[in-house]
C-alpha cells in the first residue's frame, strides 16, 4: 500500500514535471535577461571607467540614451551581476537629477535586476557603479601571468551573459547599441576595445573609443595591458605584448587574404578594421569575435599556421553573429553553425581542398565524440535553456552539427545556389537578431519552395529539434587520412615499427588524426616507442600535445606527466584542459594528480574555467 502510494505520488510528480517542462516556450523571449527592452529600449551607451589593478575593480559610470516603447513605462530595468550600484540619475531638459533604484534578488544564473525609476520626460539615464573582484566577465592577471612579467593585464569576456558583471545594461542579444567609452588606466599600459581603436595612440593613461555600429551587449569588450601594435595588411593588424607581436604577425599574416576572400564570397565587411588581440594563455576560449578586434588565445601560435582556422572562424563571425545575430542563447547555433560553415569555406579558399577535407573530418569526429556523452536534449540545435546557465550547454553541437546542416543544404541545392542564398541571408538580416523559427521561415521561402525536390521542412525540423545527426547527412572524408589509417593499423598489428612509418610529409592535421583514432588502451612499450620515435611529449604544438597527453593519461604513461603538469598550469583554454582533467578523474591515481595540479593551476585560470574545472575535479 505504502509502495503503491509512493509510486502513485512519484507518478504524479513525474507528470507535473512533464507538464511544467512542456509549458510553451516562446522562441522570441530571451529567458536569460531580466531587462525590459520591450518597454524602454537603450540605443546608445557612454561608458567612463577607471581601471584599478590594486583593487581589481572597474569604477565609473554609464549613460544610456533611451527610447520608450511603452509610453506608460515607469522604470528602466537593467541586468547586473555582482555590481555595486552607487547612484542613478535621470536627465530631464538637459539637467541631471538623482532618481530611485533598487536591486532585485539574486538569481544564480542570471544575476540581479536593477530597477531604475524613470521620470516622465527623462531622455538619458546614468548609473554610477563599480565591479567586484570576482566579476565573472573579467580576468585580472598578475604580471607573472603575462609574457613580459612586468605589468598586470585585464581582459573581459562577455559572451554569453557576463557583460552584466562589468556594465549594468540590457544584456540580451535582442538589444543593439552603439557606444563611446573612456578608459582610465595606469600610464604604462594601453587599453583597447571592440570599437575604433587608434593603433599607435600615445600612452597617456586615457583612451577613448567609438563603436558607430549597433552591437549586442555580448560583443562589448575591453583589454588593458602592455600592448604594442603592428600592421599585417591594410585593414588588419596585431595587438599583443611586445615579445609576442612578431610571432603573431608571422602566424596570422594570411588574415588580410581571409578578409578579402570572405568579402568576395559573402558581401562587404561592415566593420572598418579587423585586428587581433593576442591574450595571455589563461584566456578561456580559443577566440572571441569582438567586433573590429577578435580576442585570440596564444596557444594557436604554432609556428607553421597549422591552427589558423581559429582566425578564419573569428573573422567569419563578422558576418555570421556580429552582423546577423542569434536572438536568444537557444539560437546560438545560428551564430556558431554558420560561422563554422564559413570557416571551412574560407580555409578551402586560402589553403586548398586537402586542408578543407582534413579539417572537416576532424570537426566531424569531435562532434561524434561529444554526441557520445551528451544528454539527448543538448543534441538538438535549438536547445531549451530555460532555467539553465547558457555556459553549461556549450558543446560541438551548435558548431559542427550546425555546419553539417548547412553542408547538407549546399550539397542538395549546389554550391553556387547556396552561396547566393547565404549572401542574401546575411544582407537581409544585417544588424538584426533572429530566432531558429525565423531562420526556418526564411529557408522555407528561399530554399524549400524553390527546390521542393531537394529540401523539405520535415528534414530541417529534424535537424533543429531532434537529437543526433540525421540519417543520410553528409559525412566528410579525406584522402590524406586514408594513408594514416593504414599506417596506424599496421603499427597496431605489429606489422610495422614506428620508425618505418613515413611521417616526413605529415601535416599537423594528420598527426591529430593519427593520435585521436588510437584505441584507448595501449601498452607501455607502444607508448614508449611512439614517444621515442616522434618526440610527442616534447611537441610544442598545443593541439598535438593535447591529443598525446590524453593518450598518456588513459594509459598512465608516466614519462609524460611532467609535461602534463606544465601544460595544465600554463594553459587556461577550456577546450584544451577540460578533457585532460576529465580523463585524469577516471582513475584514483589520476584523480590524486589532478587535485594536486589543479590546486596549483586554479589561481591562474579564468573564473569560467575555474567553474568548469571545479565541477570536474572537486564535484
Ligand atoms: N563566440 C565563440 C566563443 C563563445 C561561445 C563564448 C559561446 C561564449 C559562449 C567563439 O567564436 C568560438 O567559437 N571560439 C572557439 C573557437 C572555434 C575555432 C571553434 C573556441 O574558443 O574554442
Ligand atoms: Zn564562434
């Protein structure tokens, strides 16, 4: 009876939970902002901040131009996280007067709403505030964490919802604002922003910026450090610490060609200059497409341009993402899927079809391995993120599955037609945000109706709303990998020694394919043979090192552990360290090593990377 009752209750709870999760999702609603742009819209912001490295604090004010969407609106609601609000004022007939404000209760994923009383005829609102040393969107680096070791460094990372931790604002990709900014820094340092920068501005400690195109909040970015600038081409250049500038210029010298090729294929570049900012190795991402100034990890400076698809990717976002933007974080795949597709195409134009094929296969394999352990709801392109932190849904799905869908469309309608379609899509939605459903409606009109034999709505919906890769999807292949498969198989079967494999012409991609497709268990003697022959533990290519270290961990290959420790302590890029910590945690001795090394590495990691690794190493 008790059992019956409890199963009955459980059943009821399960039913209630189902009903709750089935509550209709409104695709147009951004569930990750507490702000009220539908009543009062901010259209321009004027930022004035002092950068205090001792206190690890930004302090100053932001002034908003506002447009009333609802003439009865009585308040402006902004997103904040961990901000101290000092005062709010409203400008009425050209005069500032104090106005009331209130911070709402803390939501762990979203932060706190800041409700500011809006007097009837106010046309601007000003907020004085300061950030917290723990701000999720800021990383404050000590001199020891930089290349030059002399000066501190600060950078922001706003995507997805961290802009609110350094500016109180309407933190949703549905709102676009232009901005101007003044940053006040120590005199020895240079400040840069995702805006018009003056490449060789004198180091006065006061820097001003202007972003004339309206951008979503997640693209507002700043960095402060000992930065030099060097031009690469007419519109492209590098900002980096002095000791890094030349190697970065050499590595990324094809950026100008990439920019021209992308313009030719997909329409004019709308942003003036395209520069790269090289960050210290604790930058938690590979790159971030901050407009006019992509932020780039130094871990891709390999000396041979083998990892520059990252630059093609961040550049491509200037079209897909920065020009045409996802409406909510559920639609992230519109940004990343289109960008990943464009990346492959740019790489093909600049480096040829062999490289295109190899990178396509590696991307496809990354997707397969992500899908192997992702819960089904996270395998959809449009992921229901209500009540979740958008950072937690990060995987290869929006990137590689999104790109695969576009490759399928390309294969079905033919490359010329698909290129024309994509160019038109970018032009039609320029400087707008769109939902997955708006995308579907657009594709229906421009592809499904025109090519009813080739493309169907049912198929598109399967891609977007169902988990996994649809049956019959394109499967990338590379001839350059066939030989690698044969070599690996012969070596594993004991028919060929490592010294007998002809690796002289192998590219980094072939190395990655060779290593990534090893069986998970290898014998100690096999590992020693590979390492002796190919010097893998000593590899200075961070991707090859990553693939090799993963093999070393799975097989507890001790000679690589010193390198592993050094790698984990010096690199903070999430994509490179997360799989290593995860693999370490699979064995008791590995877990012990992980905990010891993480204790040492953690203070140098970005808050986002700390959050991810905390959950893995100290769950
Ligand atoms: N915009 C992303 C980074 C991002 C996505 C930050 C979502 C926060 C939330 C950036 O363009 C990106 O995709 N970076 C990749 C590199 C790329 C080559 C796949 C990365 O950092 O690994
Ligand atoms: Zn991206």
